[in-house]
């Protein structure tokens, strides 16, 4: 009888310990995380494009579980943050932007060149473990307070441009967004938003003018882009550099 009781007791203890091991409970961070900017206003100067324009820093977050936190910075022209441009910082808790980078972000969000206007920024923290696009993590994201800095961006001016028409905007080269060779080194860059294209795809090409008169740039293979090549494409909805 004693041996049977001992066996039953050990079985119950093992089951109890095993249940405790798989139990996982998270706690949301208390209060609003700190988020700071090194400036409150700036006039961006294209002759100093590689200088640091602004530095952001934020507090690390803990959800009380063994899980990494992914941080992002969101930029918008409105403090509603309904159309924010988002940049993933991974596990970093600080980020600086050069004059050229902040200028590109400001213009991408919709600020006009050569005109002072507020740019709203906040930090977003989230646990992405066990989450996918179709089955996202159920742990709510944590946001900082929204900061506002007054930015005077510089317009691209007479820099060389290329146009990016695609299915996302009806393949209209005349109204396509542009990428620019701001540094004059033959390297074109810019941020373009590809909206949710239900039932379609995210293909595009690059043209040297706001028309289709010359062959557009596209892929010849997965590693080479040439004039007259096939369609380029993104992985889906979102902002792409």
C-alpha cells in the first residue's frame, strides 16, 4: 500500500511540475515608455546631407516572458498616425538619421519641400514570436507618446529622377512616384508605398522619364536588371526603399 501511495504521489507531483513548465504568462509594460528626440526643429541642408540630423532613443521593454521585443519608429504628418511610414529597428533602442535620410522620410510622409511643418514620430514595441501574417501574435503592441519636430525639408530640385510605375498605381508612368540621384553619383533611391492590392500583384518597372517612350528597366534574371527586362516586384503591401 505504501509503495502504491508513493507512486501516486510522485505521479501527481510530476504532472503538476509538467503543467507549470508549459505555462506562460506575459505582462504588459507599466506606464508609457520613454521616447526622446535630440531636436525639436531643423532646417535640412542638402550640402550637409551626410551629417547627423536627429537622434532618437527609447526605453527597453519587458513583457515578463522569454521573448525578444521588436522596436519600430513611425513617422506621419498627422498626430493620428493613420498613415505612418514605419521603419523596423529590431532590438535597437536608439537610432540616428542623417540629413539625407530624414529629408527622404519627410518628403515620403507628405511634407512639402522648403516649407516648415510638423513631423510626428512615435516608438512601437511588439513581441513577434509565434506570430505570422495570417496568425499574428496576440500580445498587444506598446506605444510611446508621440513627439513632434518641425522639419523644413529641401525639395529634390534639378536632381536626376527615375519613375516607378506599376500595377499598384495603374501602370501610369506620368503619375508614378519617383526615385532620385540626390548625391549625383548615379545611385537612385527613395521610399515608395505599395498599397494592399487585393486580387492583383505588386509588379512594377523603372522608367527614365514619365512615359513609356524608352524601354523600361526590369529584371533579366534574379541578379541583374536591364532595359527591357521583365517586371520587378515587391513581397507585398508596405513601404519599400
